[in-house]
């Protein structure tokens, strides 16, 4: 009978502790769930407010993300405090753990600092077309640690903010217009003046080639076997790819009609 009595005593003791602790547990869980709901509301309100005030989209997203995590940390501290855990000792443990984690995650801290530099100095914004770290694409989102870029073939690329902020960034969207650098290789028996007039005519007749700055055609190089003509039309950023394709196609078609032959690409022709 003694084992049964012992189990009964333990059961009674456990039930008593559970009943005594239940109000704290229920209150803590209530604070947790209500807090998460309120944080979502605050985050939406802040985002809407920044949108109404017409703040920079990149800065708005970055600040909203930081606010979200700060509120979550405060809610977690409140939650464990309500459970009866001493927050002072917990904060000390959290600080020591944070130091250890910080030393092991120096790269992440570097990415965070890089994100702050990008937000402050704005080398690019969301929707800008950039080239950085061997990647070309449209900036979709600047997060706390990484920047999200969408390439021309719709691949999603994440670039760490640390190396991004310390590297070379080419921003194609700042000026709003862009110059194409196209090259035609022609044989030496081709009349350069005639070829230049044909190319100039093709560019002037294209609706998306800008009149100012003026498109140019110049002799770029004379190799042992070919003449390189540099073709430089200007266009808006959104028309750049189409303009490059159209100019090459239309010039080739017109050259064929005029009996002008384009030399094939060879390594020798580039010397």
C-alpha cells in the first residue's frame, strides 16, 4: 500500500502546484497571444503611416522590420517575467549568450551594419537595376542582412549586405537613361561612310532611340582583318534591351539589302 500512497501524495502535490501556477501560466499565454496580435497591428499601422507620409520605400521596410523584432523581444521578456522568471538574471544570461553569439556571428553583424550603410547613403533603392558582385538585376527588397535581387531570367538572388556595401555597385537607374555599346565588324572593302549612314538612319528611325543625347557611330578599332564600328544609341532604362536587339537586327537586315557583309566573330578580329 505504501507505493500507492506515495504516488497519491505526489499526484496531489503536482495538482496543487499546477493549480497554484495555472493563473500565472494562463496570464502569460494570454499576454503572449494578445501581444503578438497587437504587434502585427502596430506593424501594419506604422507601415501605412510611413506610406502616407511618402517616406522612402526602402527606409520604411527596414525600419518596420527593426521595430517588429524590438517589439517581439520586449514581448518575450514580458512573457517570461509573467511566468515568474527573474528578468534581471535572464537579461544577464541573455547578454552573455548574446556576446557569445555575436562573436560567432561576426559576418551577420557585418551584414547588419552594411544594411544600415545602404539605407543611410542610398547607393540604390528598391526597383533600381544594379550590377554588383557579378549579379545584374532589379532590387526587390533590402532586408536587415541581405538584399534581394531579381535577375532578368526571374531568378531570386540574395546578396549579403556586408560585401554589397563594401563592393563596387553599378546603378543603371539613377540617370533614367542608358547608352548601348554595340559593335559591328566589317570587311575592309566596305565603304565606312556608307555603313555609318545606314546605321545612323536605322537609329534615327527607331521610336525608342532618344534624340538627345545624340546617337553616335564611330570607328572603334582597325585590326588585321576587320573594321570595328562602335554604335552608341541612347534609350530609357525600360527600353534598353529592346533597343539593343532592334538596332542589331535592323542594321543586319539593311546591310544584307545593300550587299554589305558583316565579318563573323573570331579571336583574331578582336586583336
